[in-house]
């Protein structure tokens, strides 16, 4: 039974929308900075237009899957995305959409991911992989544009994760203490 997954990730990057648009959607440029994509190239005409086809091969840690995607909704330099032309691996459908909103001091970048997962028993693993892939792609895009800003963001994310772990440990320890007191 198919399971539908849809989520968005947003980040602010200090760069112009046109620069980010080309980095994110041009397959030749994307392979230079995105660690999730091993190989990407146009199929046929090398133009970034609606209806153009692109062949994509993911990294081994993402099962090394290959698929062909078709560009849709290209509105340079503010919006673009692609959709897999047919099912691949555990995914029945897969789309990726980018929105670049010009704001003071940079660009707000939103990456939308929509997928239909073929089998319920692997839903959690595939969802975790897709969410990780999306977040890592945005961080690497920022790193490609602004090395200092990316390092700050990565450090902040690590600090936040450490804080969450510490809070979870404290809550767990508190729960144990309650159980011990109740047992006495």
C-alpha cells in the first residue's frame, strides 16, 4: 500500500535568487556541490526549460538509484522543480520543487519534497533518508555560496541537537527517579 510524504525545508542564504536558481537546478552545477547526487546530466537539449529531461544518479548511501526527471514549473529565477518520469526503487512518485524569495540581506530558499513510497514497511527509513537528503542539500547549497555562514549554521544545528539530547536524558532520569520513589 502506497504512503504519501510531503515536507518543506526553508533556509536563508546570502546570495541573489538568480545565482541560487542556477546552482540548484542546473544539473552540471548541482553535481559540483550536492553530495547526494553522484551524476546528473541533461537528456537531449541542454536547456533549463519546462519539459526538459535530466538523468540523475544518487550516491551509494542513497542506494545508488538512477532516475529520469522532467522539469516543470520553471519560472527563472524564482521557482523551479522536477518530477521523476516513472517509479524507481521504493518510490512510486518523486518531485522536488524550489522557491527563491528575494528578501533583504539575501534569499529565502524553500525546498519542497513530495514522494509516494511504495511499501509501508520501509516508510520510516525512506522518509528519514529523504528528510536527511533535503536538509543536507540546503546546507551544502549555503556552504557552496557562503562558507562562513554554512559553518555557523552547522554549529548551531549541532548545539541544538546536543541540547535536545541533554533534555531527553534529563527527562529520562527524572522518570527513573519517580519510578524508584514510587516503588519504595
